[in-house]
């Protein structure tokens, strides 16, 4: 069974690259993606039809109360401390993303342990998705997550 999440591309705060470029994270992203991750995320604001599935991912990540219903495999990204600064952990869910009926790109939804996003998926990939899909703010994309 596949979990499908649909939403619109949006601009974030532009701070993900600080975290994404950390060597400790990159080595773990290689386990999730098979390659290192582009040093940034693609933000996808979710439509109302995808909120239940995204809430389920947040339950699996331990950020919301609830019962896990489907077997989408959560992959743990461990946090660390460097030079007195704490870098938190996250949970990743492998999948693929596309715009319209375009080609699929491998990706993962990354849900940081400390996040304010409750209706925005942060997507990581080995590719710069704004160029490889290509997509811009407001474009609709779909993400299929692989069930275990």
C-alpha cells in the first residue's frame, strides 16, 4: 500500500541548509536516500486531503498522539552536539516525488523532532528538486511513500 501526499510547493525560511550540510546528518541521509542529500529542503504545503496521512507520519515520528495505522517505515536520523550547539534528531520516510505527470525523483519526507510545521512537509532528495522536477512556489506536487 502506498501513502500519497499532495500539496503545493512553498518557500521556507531558508535555514535548512545550515542543518542539511552537517556531515553527521549527511552520512545518515545516505542511508535513507542512497546518496547524500541536497543541502536544503523543498517545502510542500499540504492540501486538506493529505492532512490525515501527514498526521499519521507525525504519530510515527512521535510528535503527535494517535494510533499508527499503516506500515510506512520510519527511519531515525540521530541528533548530535557540535561546539556546544545541539542539532536535533528527525524521522525520515522514503518515497518519490513528481510534478504533474512528470518523472518521479527519489526523496524522503523529513520530520524534525523540533519543528513548527504541522501542515508542511519538508522533502529531501539527492537532487535540487526545484530544478530537477522542475517546480516553483505554488506548483502542485505528489509524494508517494513506500510502505514496508
